[in-house]
C-alpha cells in the first residue's frame, strides 16, 4: 500500500470515527515491549561482565572489534577529521550552538535563602557530576543531538560529559567537529543497549555516570527504562510526533510539508496529524499530502508508516480541536490559524509549540535555540523538554535557631505521634530537655 493511500481521515463528529481515533491513540501509547527481553539480557550481561560483554555485543551488533585501548576515541584525532566538514555546515553548527546556549542560559535553577520564624531556609543548586550522552549512529549521524544534550549540561556546570556513539566505520567528520567545538573529549565508540548499560553501571573501560540521556532506537529506549533507578534518565522517548492546528487560512502545502518533515524519520511509528474544523481545509491538506509524497525522494520512507501515521481530524469547533490536541499531548504542536496567540491560550499539553506559518518544527529541531528532545506518546501531559534543570539538583538547607526549635516543639511532636513515629517526637523533645 502506498503512503498516499494511508492518509487517514477522522470526522470527530461521528461516534465511529471518535472510537477509531481512540483505538489508534491507545495502540500508540502502549509501550512496545517486543524487545524488552533482549534489552534486559544485554543490560544484565554488561552489568555482570563489564567489558567482556560490552565488546562481545559491539562485535555482534556493530561489527567492530574493541579493546580497552580502542573503545575510547582519541580526541587529538578530532581536528584532522573535522577538516572534512563543509564550511557551510561548520558555520550552521556554530550558529545553532550559539542560539541553543543563549536560550538555555535563561533556564538555570537559582539558589535562594529566606528568613522564617524558626531560622533560615535555603535552596542550594548543584550540577550533576557526570552524565552520559547517547548519540545514535545508524543510517546517518546526528550532530544536532549532541548540541541539544551537551549544551544544557555545560550551562548547568556538569563536570564530565561522556558520549557513546556507534562508529562502525570510524567517527564521522561532522561529529568530530561538533565534539571539538563543544570541548567534548570523552567519546566511546559503542552503541545500542550495551552502551546504555555501560554508562549506567560502568565497566573496566567506561566509568559510570549519574544520568543517561539521548535518543535511540526502541531497544535503546527500553535499556534506559531498565537502568532507571540505578541512574537518572532524561525520558523514554518514542517516535516523532507533530499535530498541526489549522484553519482555512493555513496553506495546505505548508501543512503537508510540516507533517511529512516529522514523518520521515523512518521507524514507521511516527505520527503526523492535522486538526481542523473545516472539511474543506482537511480535503486540501489531504490533496497536498498526496502530491508531496508522489514527488518526494523519501516516498519509500512514508510507505513504511503504520495506519494512522498520517491523519487528518475534522472537529465541530475550535474548542473541540484544542481539546483533541490536549488529549493527544503531542511532542510538537504547530498553530497555523488566523489567531494563533488566542488559540495557544487554550493549549495545556504539548512538548513544544510553533506559532504561525513561518515557524516550522524544523527550525526548533536544529537552529533557533529551543531543545528538540521532547516528551512523546502523551507524556507532554506531565513532562517537559530537556533543559538545564535536568542537569541540576536542588538541595534544601535548614538552619534553625534555639528559639525556632522551641517554636517547632509545640507542633512537630504532635504531628509525629499522630503518625506513630515516637522517635521523631523524641528527637525534638529531648533537645529541649538538654538545654
């Protein structure tokens, strides 16, 4: 079946279509556990056997033979490799890095101190000591993912950033340039679930980290879920999503192009949906989608999309459209309506929002400064984009005066005994007796 034939139209005013849409969302939000057993086995092996398992899996899955002397790349080789990067790409990466840093510098958590009747309460902020960034390297390379992970970590003040990336044919020049530009010197040529396990638990060659971040295939996401608790993770992210809230003023070709931009990642699990109250607008977008797919050099990629991957939902009102968007909680939301600011006021759940016809998601994916590591699968109901605070810890500091202790002693023992914690009460009361 061609991708053009897979465009799904849902009329949300009909009960049957609402039910079909609900089934689609439920199936997408069901965690894909088909590779869970394999991921668990890999993680367990690396945790128990260290380098032995890590190198065996690298040979099995990536076709590379590694040793303690070769698993970590030599940063002195980065400048020579980087000479092969086109000047225009170097300039684009530098400009993107500058914008990403400027945006994220405004996000950092701040310490504070406040006087209370009991004494002083304060918040101290400390950066994580060491983080591991996973950079996928399958069919292509992703320098933008390096920027989006490493720059917020640097802004937060993280001491050590270790990168893991599969290098079947050696480190790519563009990654070498990006690492050099950012001053990243600890890079391991490992990929897959075995890389996540190595970063999380450490091996003889890879020191453990405090938090693991970065995108990857399903097995990588599952491995991150498995190691969570032993280390922190950013999120268990799924395939790319975009919802476009459109009305009759939206250019259907632009809507189609923006839908296809998020559908071209290649897993087949991507979701691109247009939400509109106009049947006419819906038909125009469907026509534009078919035309763009037919002329696209990536049309084979679109042919791998699952049913519903390209969807158009027609609702009864703008209010209903916004409610549908909030229920979907998409990774990306584009608002292409006559009054986008007014419509945005009703949006509660989206990873990142792009306003107006000149704000395609692609700008946020690469360049303007916001982070492209976003919650998927409805997680935008409770989660946010990766940011500086993901690399920081808040630490509360309490300093109580003698007078404050006496004030607290009127109430804390009462509350403690109500919860049957007698020594909580005694730890306060005995202090007063010792004065």
